[in-house]
C-alpha cells in the first residue's frame, strides 16, 4: 500500500491538469501529461532494484522464515498495492488484473536438484 499513494498522486495530478488545458481533450500537452503516471507505474511495478519487485518476491523470505503461518495469513488478507478491507474475499482473477497482485510478486522457495526445497 505504500506505493499506491505515489501512483495515485501522479494519476490525480494528470486528472487535475485537465482544468488547465486550453482545448480540453484536444490539447496535446494534456495527453503528453499521461506519460508521468505511466512512467511512475513502470518504475514502481516492473523495475527490479526498486518498487514492488524489491519489496515483494524473494525479499519476503525473512518474514516466511520468522513466522510463516502468520505471514501467510497476512499476505492472503492484504493487497500489495491497493489498500482495502475484505481482500481475502476477492477472486483471484480480479487480484491478478485489477489489483495488480501478479504472481511475480509472490515468494516461492526454490527447489534443489534433489527435490528438497531451498528457501531463497
């Protein structure tokens, strides 16, 4: 939910800039302004050294090592991006689309060649 505020801020700025455009939807500068929220989402959601990729995925190992049951329950009830109540009741297909809770953000222990599970 920390990154939601950052992304929401840039989308609101884009929306508010409509009032300062001269020709409304026909103003090319207003349409160029959409690059800022899209660029922010790109950085925070897909780049490995920052944003969700850095906060989720293999970096969750420390929580699963300390308290795997309670953290699994927390993870089921909490969206990684959009803060909301009742997240555990949302169907998986909505989590994977509207809520941006992609599989790449989940922690998965790597399996070794002998079939045992190695946490990474």
